C-alpha cells in the first residue's frame, strides 16, 4: 500500500490566530473542512515536547524527521516525511526533533 501525505485542503475555514506551545517552539493553525472534520497544520522546532490528547489523533509528518513515543509504548520510533502515527484518545505522546523542523498535519478522530 502506498501512502501520499496531504498537499493541500480545499474549502476549509482556517483560524488566523496561531496556537503557540512551548514558548513558540511548536506552532499550529486550526482548520475545519466543509464536512466538519477538524485538523491542525503545524511546525515543530528542535526540542522534546509532550502533548496530552482528548480526542484520538492521526499525526502525519509532511516534512522533516522526528522520534515519537506514544502513551505507554516501549521505546521511541522514528518518523519522517510521508509517514504517520496514531495517538489514542485521553493519552499523550512525546515528540523529539533533533535538527531542522518537522511539519505536520494532525487530524482529530471522533
């Protein structure tokens, strides 16, 4: 099976105000598609960050590379552009970017 990461979203409402985390080291913008699907598009700069989740999430890596540890899994897994990871609802994930930045699309799963 071949995976193609998203290149653009049509007919969406985008929030102009950025979501800033960790003193601006993680920045995203929220968008809602016409079908009601909610997403964020963002960038993660070098560092180690932990995010708590309410809804389940699919994190698609659009550019760059990182290491991720989801909830209580053993060890870290590497991800690069064109890959994704899933995060269960009411849990957390940790993401580490060593060099450059990582661009992502986060889809919230109802």
